[in-house]
C-alpha cells in the first residue's frame, strides 16, 4: 500500500463520488487550458461542489493535479489489464505498453504539461503521488515481462524504465524535444534493459 493510500482517510460512497467528480473536473480543465486553467473555484463549479469541499480532499491545486496523475496512470493500468501487452519479445511488449501511455499523453499535451508542473512543484502530495505513480507504472510494465523472470529483477527493470519515462517527460515539458523524442528515449532504455529477458 502506498503512502498516498495510507494518508487518505476512508471515504463514504458519496464522498468518493464527489472526490471523483473533482478529479474529473480538474482533468477536463487541465486538458482544455493547462496548469493555469485549473483554478479551484472553476474546479468547484465544474464538479458541482462547494469550494470548501475541494479543500477537504485536496489542500492545494498541485495536490489535486497530483491526484489526477494517479488517476491517469491507474486508468492506464485498467486498460492494460483489459488488453494485455502485445509483441513477440519483451522489448516489443514493454514498448507496446509505453507507446500506449505516450500516445495518451500526446493527445492531451496541455494536461500532461499541467501534471508534470504539479508533480515537480515540491508539494508533499506530489511526492506521495509520484510514489504511487511509480509503483503503478512498474506493475503495468511487469505484465510485459516473461513469467519466468525473477520478480525482484523484473520489478527493478520496470522501475528503471519508468524512471527514464518520467525523466524524459519532464524534459519534454521543459521544451526539450517533442513526444517523438520522449518515445525514442524510452525505446532506447527499453532495448538496453529489457532485451536481456529474451
């Protein structure tokens, strides 16, 4: 269990639904206008909740956007579970997973930039969210490895690839190359790390 899950008190079904609406509203506003478009009053109006309700769940805008990032990678995990990685080799399968993630990010560049900004802002919620995102991405990537790989080695390899993905995404958000460049960086790391398992 991640520190995010531990630090969040149990919610009733109605509270969970409200929290979900707030996350969805922030996601929609971020997708339309980027980081600056995610204003707490606008999120409250979009989600149909009182402003004070948002602050009960999220102490800051960066904490809210960090939760959006966690939801995004959790949704990726659900999609990969429904449609497992494709490919003949481990490199092919890991690349398939990462291509799906990067394709999703590329379709929403303003949202992706907003999430990177929030996750690197120094808010403690961003640190907790990064732990959860890293763990979830590692689980997603592990589904692309052969069944006979030592789970500890598999987890380390998946974590290393995930770190390259995150580093390249931060560089992209700061103007270093396009999404194709990010994909190239991730593919290079995947070939170096995952080829040993075939």
